[in-house]
C-alpha cells in the first residue's frame, strides 16, 4: 500500500470536513425553504425553488467576491486590468474598456489588476483579503438580520448569507494544495520570493492585456526567484519563464524549462495542464509528432475540453490535427483561432501561439486555407 505524506492526508481531511460543512449547510437551507412553505403540497415546489435560488446565488456571490478584490485593490494603489464573471470578461486596453470571452476551469470569476510600480515593497494583504471579506461581511449581516423561517424571501436572503459567509471562509482558509486567497496570502506573508512571484504574475498579465509580448517585457520579471516557499505563485512564474523562452525562439531551453516547471512544488492542476498543453504545442511546432501522447492523460483531456475555445487550445488543436494528416480539421481550427484571438483579453500571448501553430502546419505540410 502506498504511503501518503502528512500534508496530503491533511489536505484530504480538510476537504472532507469542508464537504461535510457544505452538505450540512445545504441540507439546513433546503429544510428551511421546505418549512417556509405553507403546506405539504407546497414543500416540493419550495425545495425546487431553493435549488433555483442556489443557482442564482452563485454568480451573485462570485460578482461580490471579485468586486472585493477590485475595491481593495483600488484602495491600495492597484489599477484595473480585467474583471471576469464566468466566461464574460471586461478589460482595459489602451485606456479603453473592452469586452471578451474566456473561461478558466475551476474558477467562477477573476479580478486582475496592475500592481504598484515596485516589486520589492507593495501592499498585498488587503488585495488578497478583499474577495473573502466581501462575501463574509454581507453574509454575516444577512444571517443576523433575517430568518430561514419567516417566509420565502427572508429564507432566500438567509440562505444567500449562509452561502456567502461559508464560501468566504473557505476562500480565506490556507488550504494545502489549493490556490485559495488565504493560501496565497499566507505564502506571501512568509516568503519574499512568494511576494515577488505575486507581483510578477500580475505585472505580466497587465502587460499581456496591453498587447505586449512576453519577450518584450523586462527580463527581470522572468528571472529565477530567490530561495523560499512560493507555492502556486512560484509555479506560475516558472511556467511564464518557459513561455518567454519559447517567445524568444529559444526552443530547446523552453522545453527544458517546461519540464522543470512541471516538477515545481506547489504546481496546481490548472497550471500543470496549461504547461503540458503549451509544451506539447511547442514540441509539435518542432516536428515532434510523438509529443501529442502527453495529451492523452485524463486530466489534460478534461482541461482541453473545458478550455477548447481559447486561442492556445485552438492552436494546439490545429497542430495536433496537422500532425495526424487531418488537413480539414487543422484548417477549421485555424479559422476558429482567428475568431477567438479577436476577443481574447491577453493579446500579447496571441502572436506566439499563432507562430507555433503556423510552424506546426508547415512541419506537417498542412497549408492554412
């Protein structure tokens, strides 16, 4: 029997406890909705309404959470870059507000901002706390001011408060192996390297949204981090450093850097799958058709399906189809790439993916039509 590390066992125990707490809260909320019905015949419609309300609550809670990051960021010197709810994103480029579409699996939304100018001393505590606080404070107020037994509308407000408070607390808990705001904040408080990684990731995203390519950004943003705990923040920087090498045309070094990034402690599933996809695209562009075998892993397949409309995935789809001699599929993916690139916020990433896609098409003699 394989032995599990104490950290993994702690993560599992924490997730089980959170699952039990969420189940208890949901069961209590459903019971409250059923009790709010005037009679037994109305209990089933009340329960169905409860599920409908829960579905409506989640986007509202995500909107509130990301608004917390936005407000707290603005209060501490950050500048607005993008604000996403589900797949709808609003971003600023060249001083203009634009709208686009993209989705990151496992996230209901995201607020990204340009950090203050210096990476050595900058405020980061309130920015990380803002999302959770904007869920917890209104949630606690609703729990205090409403009752689950006062009728349908008060029960809805009470359940909204319960879900908001619970999600806010979960987000601020420093859960091991999960890139929650609480985990990122704790890591940044402990380590200068993590703070640098946090600043650099925001700065790179800001410049990419303005249309700047990775190779044209300051080299120090991609330099190795100093020693220290970095978690998912440092893993993200390792993936960015590999992508910059690819953008500079240093393909051999980029492949090695992706391999190293995939071994980085703290790498979370989304980062791992993104790195595998980007490394595979680079390898296919170099004519290594066998590299596509890395895409057969179940988690990578699920990730590709969830992000299939992103320019990076469409470029990969075109390259993979070309390596298999499927010219029509490659041409269709190229056409979809152009449409997706036009509404993708991080415009600075698009030229690299286009170049790698075109190199792969040329390597397997699949002309773009």
